[in-house]
């Protein structure tokens, strides 16, 4: 018996679905299949085929999208073992995770192409990994890596990171815009998180990406405003004046707010700021305006789109507390209110 063959091989039928159909040379040896037998079965016209170096498909015909994903992850893990550079992290694939368009398809993006139609599968790995793209596997490097999510038993990049990796390879403005707007429209993530990743990837110098980001931020604000309306009406808060500009009587403008409770002197702003063009938006002017309003006795409540999405009840409690506390401050300041 070959020294590569285990004394008690594990039958292949103990595996399931795509994981049974895609195995590495090392895994096949564990199941009692020698390297010579694998090579024989992968010859032209044979029952198996070689998908990637050291990764085999145990049936004839084209692989499914899921089988290609497993093959990409197995290839990445096997290169770490064979190359001796390690593959840190828990799980069978180390730190590797699917990213780009393939990850977006697994996140159920309708604007992402089907897995089977993708020419390349992007795999996100640590920057220090010594790996070379081959076949349909393309490596994307990052440090630090995001925490992966799991879909179909596979580690995949979070939506914002997967979007940035996908956009980096796309030149079609329509596709980029569709992917970005879907990310917030379907509640996958916040616009600010997407723009943060795009900025970190230095993609905001591309005109078609900037145009898509403008649409993304507008979409994100509209969704946040809708949730704000739901919060006020769903949790029994007093109806505020919506989208008004505050101005001192006979004096300068104090800026616009998304909601204002005149009798209580409480203003609410949706803070949808996000990094643009490689750096954070300076907050100095906004901070000065808030200090000015609070110095006049106006309470400013700031909420983010993420908090409105994930903790509507909690944000309603914050606003209710601010409204109740206003009674301890005396009469609300006199300001002019103009629609904006």
C-alpha cells in the first residue's frame, strides 16, 4: 500500500453536496485515493477533472457556482499549507474569505451576476500571504482583514468590503450605481460604511464611482428620513416640524435640522457624514453650530442611519427623554423657522 494512503480511508459518500464533489489531492489521499489514481481519473474523458492546482472536481461536466467557490477556498488553504507561509485563523479555510461580486451574490444582491457566470472568484487574504492568482481565482489582499460572515457554509466578506472589492474591478457606471444603491435600499449596510471602504480602497477619485456615491448618499438619507418618520409615529412622539431651517429673529441662519419640536426646543439631525476623497469630512463647522444651538438652550439630538435601522426603539427613547427634560430648562428659545 502506498505510504500516501491511510490505513482506514474515509468513504467519499460520508461527505455531502458540493464539499463531496470538490476535494484537494491531500483530502483524496485521506479517503484512500492515491495521487496516481487521481491523475488517472482526471485524464481527458475521465470521470473527474482538475479545477485548480491540487483541487479536483469529482464529476464530469461544468462545475456549479457553489463548487467553484469551494474550489477557490480549498486552493487558497492548500497553498498556505504547501507553501509553508501558514494560514492563520480558525476553520478549514484559515483567514481566507470570498469577496467581490461572488460575495455580493451570496449576500443575495439582485444586481450582482449569478455565481456561475463569473469569470473570476475574488478571495480576500492577509496582505502577507504569498499567493499567486491562477485559473478563475483572483486574490485580493488587505490588512487588517474584516471579520467574515458565513453564507452557505463559506466565509464571505461583509457587504461594504465586498462592494469595494467589486467596484475596484468595475468600469461600468450603471452596474456600480446599481450595486451601491441596492446596498442601502435593501438594508444590507449603511451608506457611510460603504463610503468608508471605498475611500480606504482609494476609489473615490474615479468619476463614475463619485457619481454613484452621490446617488448612494441620497438614497441612504431618504431611507433614514423614512425611518425617522416611522419612529415618531410608531412610538407616539409629538409631531415635530420637519426639515426646517433655524434662524435668529433679524439675525443669521443657524442651520437646518431634520426635525424640530418648537415647544420643547429640541432639534434632531440625521448624521450621515462619511469620509470622502481619502479623509474624513471636517466636523469643526458642525461642532460650532451645535455648540451655538445648545448655548441658546436648544437640545440637539444626533442620530445615525445605522442607529435608525438597528435601534429604532432606543432612539425613540432618547428623543422622548430630551423632550421631557426640556421642561426643566424653562421656555424654549425664540427662533424663526423656515422650510428648507
